[in-house]
C-alpha cells in the first residue's frame, strides 16, 4: 500500500467479528506496524499470527482496503505487524475522504460567533449550513469544533471556498498534524461504520 503514511488511521477487520482500530506507526514494503488504540487492546490480544484480515486505511489518497495477514501479534508496545497484498482497490478516491455528518460547531469572524450545522466533513474542509448570511468567498474565519465530537475543542483557521443557497464550504488553512489527526480520526470512525 504505497499511499499509506505514518499516523494514518485504520480498521483491522477479522472474520470472527473482531475489529481493531489502529494508527500506522511504521511501514516498509508491504508490511505495516499498527499502534493499536487503547479501546482495541483487549481484543487484539486474542489475535494470533497468520490470522487473515482486511485492512481499511484512511489515507490522503482516499479510503483504501486490502487483504492482509498478521505477521506479529500485539507486543508490549501495543503494536501489531501485518503484511499486505500490494494490489489495493480504491473504495473512494479523493484528496481526503468526505463523510456526511450533522455535528454542530461555531465559526468565529471579526469577534462574532456563528452557530453552524455540518453537512459533510473531511480532513481538508467542511460543508455546512447556517442561518447567517455574513460570509463571503475567500474570507478568512476560524472554525471551533466542540469537545463532545473531537475529545477536546479544536480551533482551525479556514477560508470560505463556496457559497450557495444550500450550503457554505470552508477549506482548512495551515492545519497542524495533531488537529488534522483528530479530524481525520472522526471522519474515519464515521466512514468505517458505513463500510460494515
């Protein structure tokens, strides 16, 4: 899976109804080391080497799916090594996976706060609706995501990219890797549920 990068999130789906959530810690050739997330560690300890699975990875090139095998079970660092089939079908191809969502968030502009409802979200931007008509194309704003959706409040600089009667679209600007990972993690969790 040439497109995979460190910190990409993934679901490791096994045939016995076990699904692990992980983050790419390292990779070489067709082998990937996943740091298993805390809420999946107990289940990960049940997985034996040579177990077959499907890896669904959320990459910058879209949501990728490949058939894999466990090479090394979970270790003392909560890592698991899998070997992937190099032929990777694309499930959805775009710069970032975009998923429908109805979370609420706030936009700050010129010291004023506007309440907004999300229509869809990705690691690169957000489409939303609001009762306000105070935005203009190419205008810089701040988006404030709420802790109830993202584990903690996240403030993101953005630029208004599109306005029409049904929605407003904003693209993130200068998003740091930590905040990007939080947003991508949210998107991945929502998109992975739709694949089941």
